[in-house]
């Protein structure tokens, strides 16, 4: 609505300016003519001058409209990109949660234990079967690395501090747990966990 109001005001000002310029240079001190020829000359003058200005304004409006459409398309593209990154983070987070809910056989007896209870320190690692615990650690390491990579991309491209902080805290706890049991992982576990820290903290904090 504001754009159309501006165009109307500018157009009115141009038309008034054309009339005033014609009056100053041609009709000042003269009475209105009753001759059709004089009015025809005025019409040609008015159409030529005001038409050029109005055409120029039309071009400006077209350029403005194209620019606005380009901005909207770029905004939509960025929003789609942000949504994709957030979905990837959520997917990696869900995969970790599913794995943490996996039940491991107990070292003794029939009662099994949820892997997440060991990771979050509720149950000591010695409660679970050593073989199953080792396999669960290896899988958690892979999922954590993927999680940290997606968090790094999220941090570098989206300015949503609080959402990222929540995920980073979880990633830090997972990394700390994996470092405590690094002896059950491969020799490349140390460097990969270092890269995890780099992804979620950056060079200054890694």
C-alpha cells in the first residue's frame, strides 16, 4: 500500500510540475486559449514531458519489484537450508538417543541395563557385559562424530545460540564419556574426538 501511495504522490508531483513549467515558460501572463491548435500543442508538450518521467518511474518500479522478488527467493532458500541443517541435527540426535536406549546384558544375572544409564553415570560400566559394552562404545563413537559434524555446520551457518548450546552440552558429555573409555576404541579415536571438539567449539576452544 505504501509503495502505491508513493507512486501516486510522485506522479501527481510530476504532472503538477509539468503544468507549472509550461505556465512559467509559455503561458505566464496570458489568458486561456480557445483555439484547439494551442491545446493540441500543450497536449503534445505535456504528453512528451510527463510520459518520459512516468516511464522512468515505471522502470524503477520494475527494478524494485525484481529486487524484492530476488530477496524473497534468497530468504526462502536460506530458510530451507536452515531447516535442512536443523533436521540433520535432530536426526543425529535421535539416532544417539535410540542407541542410548539399547539394553545391554548384565555382567551377572538376567537383568539387563540400558546403555544410556551407563553413559550418564547412573550405572557403572562394570555392571554390563564387557563384550556388549565395548560394541556399544564403538557405535556411540561413530554416532557422536556424525553428531558433532552436523553441529559444526549448524553453528557456522545459523545464529540460534540457545538451541546450539543445548546440543553442544550433550555432545560434550558424550565426548567426555568416550574419552574415559578410549581404550575400548581404535587408535584413531583420539584424533576423531579432537575433531569433534573442533566442530562444536572452534579452534579457540578445542
